[in-house]
C-alpha cells in the first residue's frame, strides 16, 4: 500500500515568504505529494485567494490543492477542495454549494468525532490527530496516539489521514495502523 501524502502549509511558523512557500509547494508536488492543504490563517480573503491560485498553477494537475476551512476561497481560486476544521460547517452543507468532484475533508481528534463526521456524511477523508507530539502544537497538547489511530481506521469507512508529529521514521507506523495517508507540516516545509 502506498500512503497518500498531504502537505499542510504554515509559512509563518517557518518564517517563509509567499514566494518561498510557492517554491516548497512546487517541490513537494514534483516529489509526489498527493495533496497540498493551504492553511494560511493570517491572510485576508484576497491574499489567500491569490496564494491558492499560485499554488494551483505551480503544482500541476497531479496534485490536489485544498484550502483550509474556506470553501468560498477554494471555489474562487480554482482549488480542488476544502479541508474543514472539527468545529466548522457540516460537510453536507459544503457539498450543497460545490460542484461534483470537489474534495471535502474534516479534522477529527477522537473516535467520537470521527463517528459523528462519518454519520454526518459528505466527507472524502478524515484527518485524524494529533497522533504524535508535534512541534506545531503547544506543550501539553493532547496526543491521541497510534492505538487511537488504529481504532479510528478500523471503524471508519472513510479514508483516514494521520497528522501530528509525522516524520519519515513514523510513516510505517501510521501505515501499519491502517491509515490511508499522512499529513505533515514540518516534513515538507
């Protein structure tokens, strides 16, 4: 099984310019990353849409570009879909306002959230974590762990993507737990 890789952007955390972020996205796409999730929370609507357009243009057709929690920006900028936070609007609502083939994913943090999202319907994947301690989370942030990932993967009919503290040394562990893929920030930045 070959795991799908998701690159979640965070240029501010790494002190990158927009141009440097575009370069990282293009390089990740050339290296085979399946999905780039543009998660640049500090940008105003127009700036975010411009960035997404540039990412879509830089990565080519083999890499999907999703926008974090902004289906309106994703549609306006020509992205392939949206990734919704755990506390965001329902996936079915997004499906009602988007064209066929638009990718919709949701963050979940435990088995109850995963079950609720699956029951709600409308998702192409669930992003589960934080699986391992992550430099992107504050000290003391709750860690779900591999056993929780394994249980969510076992119970979900929707593909599960693992996130949180993922590096190359942990990819095999995530795969053994049954994940369809992994998402990372630092590994790609």
